[in-house]
C-alpha cells in the first residue's frame, strides 16, 4: 500500500501493481526513510510525499507473512477518512487466470485440502492443463474463506473472493451475504467504497493520466511509457489457453466480477475479437 498526499494505492496481486508501485516511487523521488524520519512518521510528526505501508496478510489463512498487498480495511483511519483518492488496478479475469496459471505460485501456496482434492480428480496434479487448473481452483477455498460460510448454492471464484477482501468495507460480513441479487439488498452497496480502477490492459496510459490529474506534467510522466513492466508471468498468447470450456468455467465462477465489469465478458472483450 502506498500513501501519498493526494491518493492511496492498493495493490491487487498480479495486475501490474509492482510496476505501478515502482513508477509512483520514482516520480516522487522516493527513498527509504532514515531512522529519525521513521520515528517522526510513526509519531505523526511527519507526512512524507510517499509512504509505503506493509501489513500482515489477512487474506489467506495459511500465509501469515507481511506483504505490500494491504486491503481497504487495513488503511489507517487517519488516511482512510481523509480526502485522498483511493486507486488500484483491475485486470481482465481471463488473462488473470492465465497469468496465475503460468506464474505457478498456486503449486506451492494452495492449501493441503485443495491439493488433496485436486489429486483425487487429477492424479498428475500439479502438472495439470489450464482447463484443469481453472476447474481445480474452486475445489476448496477454506484457506481464503477462513471460517466464513457462503450462502447455500452460491459459488464465488478465487478472483472474486480476493476482490471482495481487497476493496470492501467489512469484507467478512459481505462475503457471507453475497449472492447474485446483491445489488438489490438493502444497504449492501454501503460495503463498497469509492475506488478508482486503472486497467491493466492500458496501464501505462491510465497510470500517466492518473498522475497528471494529481499534479504531475506530461513531461514528468513520459518515462512511464518506456519503463519495463515487473513480474510479467508469461509472453504466450492468452488466446491459446482460452478454450470454450475454460471460458465458460471462468464466466460461471467469476459472475460477480463480470457483473461489476461487464466490458470483460466475451461478447464485449477485445481479447475474443
């Protein structure tokens, strides 16, 4: 999480957040605060141009590490209640699945129960195809639900769960009550704070435009278009992975995200043209 004087950036994993974080640090001339400045920041005596905050990972039960992917609920109150704009990056769910499949962290970080269930279906797990990866991703999500019980007959995909954890108020209560009629529930939209989403597919331009809106000049943001993206997980064609079966499964699992971002549905998505 990055805090500046005019905005807060939340970092949704595998969306280009590492690239965006590096760009913002560079444009603000960020340096690691010295000990004295760290103490001044801690005791509210100093408000730096850009502050990086790390938090305990509360999104996944079996990971207790501290990381840069803090959620909305973890924004310190004095910043959350300020007039700072909250910004993050959203990614096409289809390319997100392909990226995560190729990046491969799921081979090490899936829960023991999920691996056990997957092996019953796919004896060759984790050497599975993309279609098999999509299917197995929903076998067991107890490590992410952490005791939250979904409504009967409600299926929520891994990308949706992560989105709800990252960007909503009191995400545990919301996840327990989410269903396909969520927009019609009294007060449920109160769980959704106002957040600006940049698009991963157009990140260089969106990030430059966003920083210009926050006081930087086109000349100062020009370097963004030459900067190398970080942690790019694949150079393969996304389309080669997206069989009809995989596409249908992703649409079914991530119905919530497609409801919020209908431009990513296959009939509107340039990826399928």
